[in-house]
C-alpha cells in the first residue's frame, strides 16, 4: 500500500520531468491516472518487463494516447527501459512519441493509439482472441470520460457484453473535464454508470486515487465470469499539483522550467517525504 | 496470342468467399468478422464451415476494424468484409490508425464495388474506395478481375502479406475467364494481350471489357495491348513504364472515380519517368444511381463498346476539352 503510494509519487515525478523537458504534452490527465497505473503495473498486471512479448502477459491498451506520459513513466519505473529516456519525450527520433507509436520500438507499448474512440474495440479484439485460444490472461483498456462521446466506443461496449468478454476490464478516467470545459457542459455523460450497466457491463464506481479501492475493484473484476467489467474511476485531473488540479486549461499543457521545482516540491510534501 | 474464354459468369464476391474458406482450411488462425451482411459479401462459405472462428459484430464497422486490429495483435489473421462504401469510408479512421499505423495483418473485403451493383443506387456503389485506401501507408489494395483471381487474391493476401490489405470485388455475375494455373502474384501486373498502338490498363471486371474492346479496335486497325492491373498498391510501376515506352499511349479503365483510383495511380507513375498521353475512363465526378447494371455501364461508357468508342474518339482528337 505504502509502496504503491510511493510508486504513484515517482510516476508523477517523472511525468512532470518528462513534460517539462518536452515543453509540450498533456499534464492533467497523465497526473490524474498515476495511482491507477501504479496499481496496474506494480500489483495487478501479470507482465515481465524484461520480456515484453511474453505470450502469457496481461495486456493494457491505452485508448487515450494523449496521456502517454503516465504510461511511459510507469513502464520505465517498471523496468521496460531506463528512466533517463523519459527526458526524450516528444523529441525527434525518440521512441517516446507524443502519442504511443509501436513502430518506434518502445518496449511495453501494446497499441499505437491517439485517435479517440478506438482503443476499446482493439482491446475487445484481444479479449476475443484470448477467449478463442482459451488463454486466461486479461486485457485492460484505459478510456477517457470525454472519449465516451465518440459513438464507436458504444459499439465496442455493446459487442463486449454480447460476447461475454469477462476477460476485458475497462477503466474510465472520470475527471469530468475535457478541452472545452466540463464534460457535462460540453456533452452530458451522466448517468454514466447506468449507461454501462444497461449495456450489460459489471460496473464499479471507485475513487481513482484510493489505492485500496483500486486494488479491490480490479480483484472484483477478475471474479466476474460473465460480463466485462468497467471501473468508473473518479479522479482529479492534475492530482498532486494544486496549480494543475481541476483546471481544464492544463489538459494539454506542460510545466515550465520555473514551475517544475515548485511542483516537485509540492508532490514530495504531500507524500510526507 | 492468348484468347480468353469465359468459363461461365460468376460474381467475384463468390470467388472471394470461396478463397476465404480455402485459406481458413490451411490457416487455423484465420478469423472471420461479420457485420450483418455475411452472405451478401460471400463470407457465409467461411461462416458455415468454421462457425467457431466467425464473430458476429452487428452493424458496427468502426468497432469491427478495431476488433480486427486486436485479433491481429494476438496472432490471428482477421478477414472482415462488408460493402466497400462502408468498409473504406465509415471506418476510415480506424483503418488508418488501428490497422495501418499499427501495420497489422488484416484483410478487408470491399464488396459491391462500382456501379454494376445496379438497383441499390448511389449509397451502395463504391466509387471512391480505391482512392481512400491507396493513400494509406502500409496498405495493399487489390482489385481482382474475376472470381478466380478474387479467390487467389485473398488466399495470397492471407498467406504471403504481413500488413493490412483491401480487396474490392463486385456484386454481379460477370465473366470468369482467368486460369487458376496462371501465375497470379500480388503486385505483379499481367499483360493479357499484346499490341503496339496503345495499352489499356484495366482493373476489376473492366479487364474483361477491355479485352473485348481490344478485339473491336483490332477490326479498325488499332492494336491495343491489355494489362490486368489487379494490384493498385503497390503499383507495378515497371509494367506501367514499359507500356508507356512501348506503346506511347495508355488508357485506364476502372469502375471507380477517374480521380484517385487506378487512372490516377498510373498517371502519377508515368508522369515522373515516361510521360505519355493517358486517357482515364471510369466515373467522372458523379454518384451512381439505380438501374440495371448494364444500363449503368452503358451510361458511363464502361462496356466494351463504350471503351472502344472512347478510345477511337480520343485517337481522333475528339475528346479535347
């Protein structure tokens, strides 16, 4: 538990460092997902950082490619590649593309993605393949809440329930914000949990920063043997840095060189370090 | 010179479907995806033979392409077919990012290509699919000339390609005239007829019509070579340049807009290395409409008479704007 909190802190630290080095990128969503990524990569996923193509590995599809910094920071901390490489985020010739790109060879990237609304369908294809092969590994898909305004996501939601893909677990980053403002003002999503439930999903609503709640929800998802599971994870965009928290203007912004030490300091203090 | 005989009319969608089933017999990792019009696009041969490897996904093409990507990332070879208008356009972004950017081995069948679809009219007649698919990096685009080659094309696409593939085929029964034994190789054009005055480069069902047109032209003393350009991407550039250099004139024929399709691809290729006059025959910036296939082909000059007449007028300088 303490260890996972520590991991989440380190993930946030590297998100800020890499974004500052890049000079652009998406701080808000990346910071908001750090706790969930800490639980996934340091507790929940069966994976081998030294053998990224291990056939028995659980797979994680990042549908919201713009929060690549949280994935990169987590993968580096898990040992997929050196943390120094995180400072090459978004640079020419770098393996750390602005949105994940498999062809650039970064280990641990399951899908090149960045056009919203596509990831859940791909994750569903993976889950269906595993069902056919009777491979008991699991597929996870990280979705944004604003992304759910894309109609094709609901095609995938319908199909996953139809095919009883209990080996599929979606996580919705429910921070309530998108580029133009609050999701409810831009295009209402509520009642969101009811929508997923009525489409046939095992739907769990959790606090996306509460390590224990996150762990328990993933465990519950694994117990479900009929329906796919979605965790609607209530998060704070920019969590950990008060300047960024809940400010939609930080959706697609990076800290400046001047801001970085202040932000890192705040992170440390919040952890009581 | 080879004379091609019609072995009997057969729809290329049937050939495609038979090819999928044959490929599936050999390749256990082949998975079929259906979006409600399974029989109409020839996928029922596979679905009936291998129900455990057939996934019904409902009328939801965008999701189907994503599912295909996920299957391909899991070692499967997904084959997804629907009407070309829906395959190439409804799911265009999914094809671009989930399939092409990830460079995944998946076969997309685009059925009901061209106006020969007939009475269903404009919404169901794919006339821009080649254009949209051939600009995508990593994509292979195939437009087989008959049922025999539609079957060979999908089998070869499953067996020897490694990236995304778009195969377009027609609805109507049309002459099935190629030989199964004849060497069909994706990316390699077939010169079906020699001639010194010009070369007709055709694709899809138009290859048969081009062969008949060449016979008509012969009677008026025009020796037209005919090339079956079954693969539009990667284009057999050597064959195009050879045709340009040897015959000095090229005519392209396709059941597709004359912008963006086969004609455009041939013109792009020749303009760099062997610029010769090129007449592009096809659909000229219009939608299709209802009618009997033969009525529509007649209207757009896409039968042998129309092709030979256009060529004659072109040679006489009558098509100048």
